């Protein structure tokens, strides 16, 4: 999503290479690169000007020593400039407030936005999040003008095990009011109202939302914003906020081809916090907004905190420890491999996961696109699905057995060479993991490997301190050495 922005900040960093002092003259090319990328990403013009003024003020007038090969590592001009950009990005998108006001009996959350922005899916994601917090949500299908929206919410409700309130023919205002009463009667503590949207703002839509707000008095009004529509999203948000005074944003479709401008502009223009980010259709793809994480991803530093949070949501700690122990012993089979692939798929695409690992952004540019193609996971799963239970448990039975490889390839619709290559890579990975497990269980070998790595990188090997001996031990050692010399003379 943030490719345009990331390239701009990378170019700005390169423009400052070799500079010992940040001056108004030499910082100008870097600021032009940033300005160009921000405008290409569809960031609002006033926001761009204010951002650049702040970065310039934070950068100028500081003497920045260039990095030297010897002595302590010092801050370079690029580092200093990027730090100023990071600080201002965080300030531009923050301070963050991801809380929801769940007081009241029941608490009411009103979802508003244009048609196609993802309100219905986001309502389901929010319900799943609240269920995980021990809440009992009631979903309300108040978008009566689009039957598909009602059916979609029904499907999501069945997936979640959450009730969906809908009465055919009832107008949205009366429906929302009755839903709140019904939730109170049946012990539901949160009501999530999915309202209608339009392709553009019209007076009828806004009047209807005004009336629903007056009747149900929601403590939370969330504007669901499609990040792919750029500046239109900001203008629409400003108008909705003027009429409804909503409490926060949910930015959706961040996994698409959005240029990222809305994410940077929307807080500055409206003054309202972005609370959640939505990616994909899966109900667990709703994450709390972290301006620090988003700023790091834009600058190409990844977002390891957010990535670890996603892993924690999808990985059971005990199971992960058992799987890790099996891998380090070289005992895992294709069945374990399938479990790992499915877990990775839940977290996100290969490109997205790699992009959130620090300093992987530039390396990804050198990796062929097919290497990060998620369809390759499907092909791998198809090959493993064509194996027998015995072959999944004990991969060694496939090694050198051409008839098995031929049968697996035929069942998966792949070439025999593809199956053989996959099997070879699997065996190599298993051997490597077993070797790593052996190293980890042998501290002496691990230390030897560390010394080798240090020498290869040009660093001095770690110095081992000699143990301090007492006076008695020193005398005993000398006496032992003398006796050893006398013994050698006698033998001659």
C-alpha cells in the first residue's frame, strides 16, 4: 500500500548521503522528494505543506557528524532527517485513541460511511473483537435499501454465533430504536448498527443518520473509510463529521492498491482519531491503529511489534513450543509443515509479512515477484494433499521412490520435477533445523561458530577471560610443572 511513500523517503535519504551538516540548501532536494511522494500518495496539500515545514524546522541547524569506520558509530545526516520525518509522521497521525465507550445498557455503536466502504464487514469484525473481550453484541441490519447487505450481515452473524436483528419492511430509524430495546430485553450489552450508505453524500442519507442518532443516542459513531479513494475519503469524512460529529475512523482496504494519503490526511483534517485498520475479508483482520507502526512501515523499517501481536493472536504458545522442539530435533513431517503454512496464511500475505520485518523492504525489491506469490502456497498444499498419511508423517519414504513422486505429481496436477524439488527443499530445511538444534544444545560449538562469524565480518573474536587462581593453586601448579620436567629427564 505505502510503496509510493516508502520510495519517496528512501530517495530523500539518498539525497543527503555524505553531508556533514543539514543546511537549508542541501536539505531542499530531500524535502522535494518527500513532497513529491506525499502528493503522489494523495495526501491533502495543506497537510503536505505543514508536514514539510515541521520536518524542516526539526532538521535544520544541527551539526551531524558523518559515520566513521573507527570509533563509536555516530548519527549520519540521513538518520537525523529520517528521525525528524518519523517523529512528524507519528505526530501527524496521533495521538491515538483506540478505546470504545461501552458504558450504557446497552452500549450503542453506529457504523456510518459511503456505500462500498466496508461497513458491513467491519461491523462483523468489530463484533468478533468484542466477543473476544467477553461482550455479547447484537448486530442490526439497518441498511434496508441493499438486500445483499442484510444477507451478508446474517452470514457473518452465523459465523460468529451472534444474533442479527432485522425486520422486513421496517424503516431504519424505527428498526434501530426497536433493536436497542430488544438488546436490553434479551441481555445483549452492545448494539452494532450497520447503516445504509450511498455512492455520494446526499441530504436523504444524512437526515436519516441524524434521526437514528437522535433516537438511539450512540456513544460511538465510527466512520468507515475506504483508504483507496484518497482525497475523496478526506472530504467525505469532513462532511460526515460536520453533520454527525463522529468519534473515530476505521480505515479499510489497506491491503489493496491504496496510496496511503487518507491515512495521513484524515486525522489532520478532521481532528478525529483513527481507531482501527481493516485488511481483507477475514473477521480477525481488524487491528488497533498504531501511528508508530504505520510510520515505521512507511519509512521502510517494518513493524515487528504489530507482526508479533498478529502471531500471538493466531499461535497457541504451548503448540508453538512443541512444534519448535520437533523442528530442532528434525522430527517434523509434512503434516506439521501444512499447519505452519496455514498459520502464516492467517496472518497475511508473504509480501506483507516480509515487509513488516525490519530492514526487509529494500531486500524485497531484489526478490522475484513469483518468490512471494501466495499462489505458491496453494500449489505446495496441493502437492502435500496428494500424499498418503504415511508419507506426510514420514517424508523419508518418498526419497528416491520415483513411483511415489509420480503418483503425488499426478494427484496434484504438477510435474514430477516440481514434486521432487519441493521434497528436496523440505529435506534440506529439516536437516538445517536439526543442525541448528544440535548447535543450540552444544554451547562450545555455538561459541566456536560465533567466533567464526565475527572473523568473517571483520570483528575481533570474543575475548575469554582467564580464571583468577589463588596463591595456593598457583604454587600447586608450579610444583606439578617441576615434577613433570623431572619425570621427562628420568625417562631420557
